[in-house]
C-alpha cells in the first residue's frame, strides 16, 4: 500500500472484521493498529455524565457501563434507561409509544405509578373516551369499557371482589337491563328497591334467613326476623320472640292489638286477650272477662262510662231514661243519678234493675220502672226500701203515701188480697198515734195477733202458751218456796220518759234493778246496739214476766196451803 495522507484515504463504506485502524500510542511514541471489531467492542466504561459512547456535539448524552452486565443510557448527564444482564429495562422518565398497537410480551407487567391514563389525546372528551378500556385476550375477550351513552363502565363478564365495595351516599347499585333493582343509601337510610312495577322481589337462601339489628359500632347483633328452612318464620321484639308460624297456624307471645280480626275457624288463646283497648278483655291470669274494662274484680264484668250530667233521662237526679239499652254493670260518672243497670223492654215500657248513686246513698241495688221512683231498693248497708228511697236509720222501710193503707203484707198467693187470708200485715193510718197503726199476724182464718202503737198486745182468745209437754222435759222436781221472793217484790207505778216516745199512761209493775236485788234470775240484760247494729257496751234490763208469773203461782199455792191449815185449826177450835 503506497503511502497516502489520511485525508487522501478513501472513505470506508463498510468495515470487515479484519480491517484495521491505526492508533498512536503516545506513551510509547509509536503507531499501532487495531481491528475494526476490537475498536467498537472495547470502549471505556464511562459514566452517566461522561458516557463512553457519546455525541461530539453533546458529550453528556450517550451510552456507558452502568454496572456489572448493565448498560445505561444517559441524557443531559443523567441516567435515563438501563438494561441489565437479564434483559430488564428500567426507564426513569415517561414512556411514549407511537403507533396503532403496542405489544408487551411478558408474563407480568409491574407499574409503580398509581395512575394509568387511557385516551390521553390532544383534546380529550367523553366522545374520545367512549369505548375505552381494557381487553383481556382469551377464548373470549374479557373487557372493561367506558360507554358514553350510559355513563357507566361495562364488564362483559362477572366481577368477584375480594374486599369492600363502597358506594357513596345517594349513589346506587343498579341491577337489570332496565335498572329494575336498586340498592343504595341516602339521607341516613338504607334501601333495596324494586323499580319495575310488575317485577317481584325475592330473597332466596339455602339455609335460615335472618334479619338482625346492629348497634352503631356493628356489634350486639339482635335478631328481628328469622325464617327457618322448611320450618317457622319468627318475629322478634327487642330480642324476644313474639310471633312464630307453625304447621297448624301461628304462635303469638304477648298481647295482640289489631284494628279488625276475621277468624274463619276456632281460636285457642292461652294468654290474655284485649280488643280495642278494653272494649273486650279476657284476663287469663285471673280467669276474668270484661266488657269496657281491663280491670275486673269478678269473673264477668260489663262497664259503661257516661260523662253526661244525668244518666239516660233528664234532671239532676236523673231517671233511668230510655236512652240506653242492654246491660250496664259499672258506671264511673260522679254525677248524682249515675247508675249501673240491667235494662229490658216489654212493649213500650222499660224496666230496670241495677246499682245507683243518688246523693249520699251510693251503691244501692234497685228495681224500677221507667221514669218512676225506685220501686224496690237494696242499699249497700243491706237495707231494703219499698216505695221510698229515704233511709230510716238501719231499718228496712216499706212505705206508702196512701191513708189507711197497709205498708207491708204477706199473704197466700193462691188467695185474694182480703184480710182473712193475710199472714202478716203492717198498717199505717193518717194519724201517727192512731191505734189503727198496728202489726197484725193471722194464720189462715184463725184469730189474729195484734201489737198496737200504744204497746197493747191482743189476740182474739186471750191465750198465751208455751211448750210444756213432759216429753220435752227432764230433771223434773218440785220448785222450792217462792214466798219470800214474791213477798219482797215491789210493785210500783211509773211513767216512761217523754223523749222515748213510748206509752204516756201510768204503768204498773216491778223495776228491773229493784227486782234484781230480790231474785237476779228474773232480770235479763240485753246489749244496747247503735244504728249500725253494733254493741255500745251498755245494757238494757228487762223482766222475765213468765217466770215472775210462775213464782207468783208457787207463792199463791203456799198461801193456799197455809190458809187451808189455818181453816182446819179454826174448825177444830170451833168444834171443841
């Protein structure tokens, strides 16, 4: 090869592996050669700031040895790309791929960045985003796409979520082509809503279905509804079961309150029953039934509450009136005339029997015809009034306003109302002191026994007897002498005190306290009772007249024996 200047050499269009390049070794001051292969295979390591292979116009850009088996590419003196011995490529900046298709042939793609932008065109819009998404190639493609017309992401296959699926307030989970089912939370409330009018809502499960209530912290699960497979449906209140379906009906624990109840078959209620807050109540504990009340004191009670000023009729005291029909056993009204009654009608006439409150006379049981004063009254104190409601102490009263009438009569119902057939009659005349005022007792057509208002006792034959049959007696002996008792008995005259209202004429007989000193057995102590028939602690003394008479008979016998003895002595003296 002839010597030529380097500038005169031909340009190499291609280099063979055996072509050489001259190299000046300045340390040895000699020219050496190197093949083209070695020239391009052997480079300095370089750095990111000073790449081994750089550009003459910008030496901070090029290729260098970034590490063992790792080549780096730097720009601006900074590492941008590395490729390691395993072929792993690392890019420190953004990656822009131009072209219609980008293919990544790898098993796993790992991206540290938290956001992947799709459809990042110069002027992005909903239209440019329409149909964007991800396609997973398989036997059939699996896609996630944005559909602009619906405003939703669509999945062409199912989704399995391993963690929580959270939907913001007022946003919905919508199911069905026509969004027939919605699940959402709004305004502090939770909803499962079937929107299609003809589309039913089903909740299916293979085991028991439970609806529970949780505390705000998610704890303390409290069963509200429980549906048992092939079994009962149960309803709970505050954790306690109150309702259960059974194979033959239902089981209810506690009270049943309803606006209406239609029972086609029999009803078996083991507990209490209340209809319309006490209109009808059955107390299973005490076995009582109440109408109009839930507080019964008897096996059956009917209660009526009347707030009117009178009961049924008119007037302060009120008559029974014709305004109420049926049965009334209790009345809470505090007005005078308020009554509890049993009422019935015969033709146009109303009849009543019941308990009334009239003035201070409360709790009386009466029989009465419509608009009349009570015909018969049984008071709370056990007294009986007939023809009047006026109390007379603790006595029974049978009253009449007609003169010369009988206030009380007992007679044989098979006979007429004549005097001859009366068994007992009490007669009252116009004048209180009239002797016609009397109590008369008559048996059949026999002679009557009469007690007059002046204290006289009379009967038609003047006979007063006692039982004296020897068959009724024992320990029969002669009585001792009654001479001294009769001799010492003082027979006195007196008058009863005027305030007593008894007989005003002069009386004749012994005084009990004086007679008691002579013969205590002749005096009887009777307890004094108050108006309520209770003992006052005082006693009233009376004389046993029948014994006194027998004492007198015995003393008379003794006197007769003495007289006969004296007569015999006188006859003997006269004979001598």
